[in-house]
C-alpha cells in the first residue's frame, strides 16, 4: 500500500505581499516549495512526492532542476487549478494505480518534521484518515455580526495542519461529493468528514507553521537557520 504526497503550491501570495504563487516566494534564497519537498522527502513513509503548481510555473521549475533532481522519490509536477480542491483532484488523477493512501500537504508549510509525517501516515493506515493538528492556546469565540454567539470549549479545539492523509478511495469520493454539492472546504479533512467517515487527529508541532503573512516568512527563516546551526553543532 504505497503512499503519495501531493504538495500543493498553486495558491497565490497576496497576503504575503506578492502577486507570485506563494510556493515560489524565496525562503533563504530558494523557493518555499523546495524546502517543503525536502522536508517531506526526509520521511521514508512517503513513496512519491508530487508538486502541484500553477500551469504557468511548470516551465519555470526547470531553473531548479539540479536541486529538484536531488530530492528522492520526486515525481513530475502537475498543473493545479483555481481552487484547492481542483489542485487536489488534478494531483489525484496523476497518481499511478498502486497508490493506496494520499497525503495532502501545503507547500507553504516548509518546516514540517519527518517524524510527525511518519506518525500521521501510520495513523491513516490504521484508521483510514488522519491529520496533524495542534491544541489551541487561546479561548475561541464564535462571532456573528460583530457579536459573540458562543464560547467554544478550548479543550475540544485543535488547529489543523498538514499533511492530512487519506485512503485514496475516501479522498476521491469526498472530492466527487463536494463537486456535486458545489461545496468548497477550507481543508481536505472537512471533505472527508462530510462523508461521515472518521478522521484521526495526530498531535503535531506548533513550529509547523503555514507561511501566510510577511512575518511568517521572517519566522520561518529564523527557524531554518536554527535547525541548520543545530545540525552543524551535532556533527
């Protein structure tokens, strides 16, 4: 039962202050996408890595050919779509028939740790679907029209991360139902939840941040430097 990772990099970077695709914004001089692919490649539980990028960026990947060529188990990039679900659907169509589980990961999360990826893959193999998430630290309010509707029980609230890993047939069915219903989810687990299927939560790492705003880029660079320094000190 092989596992493929779809690495979604087709989103735009408006909130990051750029019109370019977020995945191609430089992080320590290299695209965020490259860092994310290298982080995932460090986990042997993933048998194939498939970048999903804007169609207009497929040719531009060639300039990073040498570095991409050094990433093990990397497959050819796939053109994504206008919405996240379109990109996942395109990536799913590109997978060979022997892939039984699919991990969906945001290219904008370049700091994910291999050990966490391995744990969420193992949970999905056991339960059918699993995602990384972290416990929220703040009290959460549900708000409508500027007023508080309710206070959510903090011990029941988790912030979803990626990778999110699913049985391939579950993910395909979830995408088909969402398309038929005209439904757009905020993450892939939500689509599987709509089928009434269980999704297991695996506690992740707060450092697995999603680069969304300029300050996130600064923080990610600092953490990558810290990790590089720690590896150097360990030698």
